[in-house]
């Protein structure tokens, strides 16, 4: 199949953008044999169509990072929690300066903490603390959830099945009292 010729006339910026499309079409012609691209020549030109069934598996899974404020948590037991959040953005310099994003992402008990992923409530937890050492006759301490109001970098990832999940990283603190 002959290559599509590049544009040579017209305004420079438009020509550049059109030639990006021409380059893409020429590359697509090279992979038309696997069913992804269908090329059809007619008397008035050449048309190209893409098979979505072939294209979608080639698109990388979405990974979006954004700022989020933790707005609550629900215990799952074993030093694990689900978290609620709202998307925020940095609007001024220095500490603080985060404001809500109008129409931003939100979730109720839909976010998870990477550090809690290995927690079992019995031995060394994701933050490196052995919970066997937190409760004695002299003191009682426990691993705490990420606090409400905490700003984190949130990662939106595909769960590998059918939906997106939200994950962040926070090394859980320890709190308690002497007995």
C-alpha cells in the first residue's frame, strides 16, 4: 500500500499537526495485517478503520495520580481500613494551601493504603512494627489509621477485573497509653 504523502503547504502549525496524523496513518498501514486496522481503497481515496476489540487490549491501564484529602475511614479489622477522600489541588505556596477541586474525584470507603496491604494484626505490619510488642501489662498501644484531614498522593488504578480503585501510601502511626 502506498504511503500517504505529507502536507507541504499551508500554515506551519496546522501543517505540523496534520503531518502527525499522516505519520500515524502510515504506521497503521504497517500493522494492518493483524486485524487492528482495516484499509479500504475506493475511487475517491483510502479509508482506515480500527477494530476496538483489537485496540483495547493494547491500551495501557490508566494510572492517574492526584492530590486527595482523607475524609474518613472504616475499620476492616487486622490493622486495615478503607478510606473516604476528596480530590484537592495545591493553590498556594508552603504548608497547607490545598483546596477542594470543584467536580473532583471523591470516594466513600473506596481508597486503600499500600502500607496496610500486608497487615494481619498479628505480627510485623506494613509500617515495620511488630504488634506483639504494643500491648503489655505496662502499656497498651495500637496501629492507627491515616488521620482525617491528611493530604496524600492518590493513585487511581484499574483493579484488573472491571473497576478502578484508589490507593495511597501512609506509614500508619502508633498511639495508646500507659496502663
